[in-house]
C-alpha cells in the first residue's frame, strides 16, 4: 500500500509540473493527474479528477511564474 501511495504522489507531482498554458490545459492536466493518483490508491476517480483539476488551476493562478 505504501508503494502505491508513493507512486501516486510522484504521478501527481509529475502531472502538476506540466501546468499548461491555458486554463483548459490546466484543467485537463490537473484532472489527469488527480484521476491517476486516485486510481493508484484505489480511490474515487471522479473525485480525484475534480480535486486535481481545481488544485492545478488554483496553483497556476496563484503562482504564474512557476507554471
């Protein structure tokens, strides 16, 4: 279980590292990272995608130089 959690965290960080240039890209990349992370830890894919999308958009809007 701990290996899955580590892999999920790495996948989420990797997905969020590619923030996207537009809001649409940010939503897609964040949703993909969130869904992947949820799949790896046997979580709810829709919830993971929603949280990932929101987190990526918020992060990119708050830290535009890091995206």
